């Protein structure tokens, strides 16, 4: 939701085309964009770099800057200090703050070019990223009825999660939000969310039966839904402070892994997962209590056992 909303707000403020990508597809998508000789301006939002791809990212941005393309980087994921410095030295406009979601940062940077409705889109994104209690996010949310914002954010999120592989649908959501539409004005959105809620309720029983616990975390392999949808149940139903869900990607040789921490989780999971995933030949990272990774199939047991050790030692 934060990525889609950030894209919609950039589109409203600056026009242009939108390219959406997930973590595994990031560098390929960026390389394709960089190959477009007519490109003049590029906004990169909610990306989340890792040790594995940060150097490649700097290289691609550097080639863009040589062609005088204007580049703006808006993100709230952790970024390595050296990488941030190299980007700023290349003349990239850096909007980086780990204390607000990407959409709120986009709103705050370009609000003079946006409609009043942009505050609503940014508020919904903040809710989805668990960042509606932050200084800017909370100020935006208090403009709206809290329940109205919550149901809108939630319906949007279920529509996005249920259409992860439907690029055309996700693009249409970007356009609708950029066009200042409310989620309930998007045809079929509430009905679709209801079908997702039904699937999730079935998952509760499956997770209860299938989750495994180690000393410091709970984990589960998911086969019939997304790991991102299951991981909060793995965390919540286990009573542990860290939950891990992983799903084998079809026709690929890696697991897509989601990791969540409880409110009492004291370690920065994104930092730990970034380092661990790189060591195991994958990649990953993210926020303190919510992150993800790509892990080679044969290394998933090692990933779980090492994560169990490192969340205790950190
Ligand atoms: Mn985000």
C-alpha cells in the first residue's frame, strides 16, 4: 500500500509514467528504466536497498546522472550511510527518514503540487505501514475520521495483496489514487476485500496447526497463500516475539520470506535479516519489526536457526 500510494502521489504532483516492482525485481526494473533514452526525471520511492544490491543501485544511478537525468530518492527503509553519501554526492535529491512512511514523505516534499485528497492517501499508507503514530503521519490522520481511514486503508491493502501478480490492476489503483478517488469508489474493491478476509479466516486454523516454535521465534512454511498474509498470524498465534513465514516461489529456486516482530521485540529485524540473507546467498532487509528476504531453497533451515540465534544475541 505504501509503495502504490507513494507512486500515486508522485504521479499527481509530477505526472509521468509509473513502474511498480517487488523486492526481487527491483534492479531489473531499474536497469530497464535506465535504458530509456528519453528519461529526464526519475522518482524512486519506498525501495529498500540491501547490502547485496546497493552497489549495483549506485552504479545505475551514476549512469543516469551522467546523462543528466534528475533523480529523487524517497524512502524510509534503512540505508547504509556510505551508500546514502555516494548518492547525494552524485546529485541525487535524498528524502530519507526512517520515522515516517514513504507516502507521507512524498506528500511532505511535494504538497504544494497536490490536491487536499493527497493527505488521505498518505494517511492510509501510514496506517498500513504501522506508522500513523509518527509526527507527520499522525497530523495527517487526525484530519479524517479514524474509522473511515482505517476501513479505507484496509480495503486497499487487501486489494493490493490479492493482486500482487496483476500488474495492470495495480497500475489502475495508482491511477485511481492519483485521480483523488476514495477506495470505496473503485468498483468491486469492498467485495474483493471480503473474499480476502474469508481466505484469511481459514488461514487462522491452518497456522494454529502448522506453526513450529524454536526458543526465540515461530516459523511456518506456507504453500497455498502468500507468506506476507500468514506471517502476522504466525507471530500472533505463537506468542513469540518474532514470526517467520516462507513460501517457495513457483518455478524459482528460492523462498520468499516474511518476518515480523511483536511490539516487545527489541532487536532491529531488518538489519539482522539483511546481513543473514546476504550470507546465505539471498537478499533481504526492511524495517525494525517488519522485513522480508529471498533465501535459496536449500538454506531455509539455516536461515531459521541462525535468525533464532541472532535475535537472542542482538
Ligand atoms: Mn513503506
